[in-house]
C-alpha cells in the first residue's frame, strides 16, 4: 500500500500570497471566478494578498515579462508577514 504524504495544514495567522509566475490568472479565469476564490479563502479565515502578476496579461499570454514575474516572486519571499 502506498503511504499518503500530506503537507502541514495552513496556519491561519500566515498570509497567503497569490502570484502568477507563468500564465496570468486573469487570462484563464473571469474576475468573478477570481473573487469567488478569494472569498472562499477569506471565509475560511485566511488573509491573502494579490501579486501584480495575477492580472497582468501580455500578447504572448504570460503574466508579464520574465523579470516582472521574478520580481513579483522576490517581493513576497522577502516579506515577513
């Protein structure tokens, strides 16, 4: 039998960061769908922040330039909240 490995539960005191390091969320989901997801997390007691890349859409269907997406990731990795 294969043992199921589960990650630890999310701590509600921690901030959930939503970023798009590849394809933009806005290019795949409607604003209503995005807001429903945020509402679900908020109703579960989580706090979140949206990165700049989430709604960025380029002609090549990426969430901004490579450097823009990297900067978005780095911005949140450096945070202490």
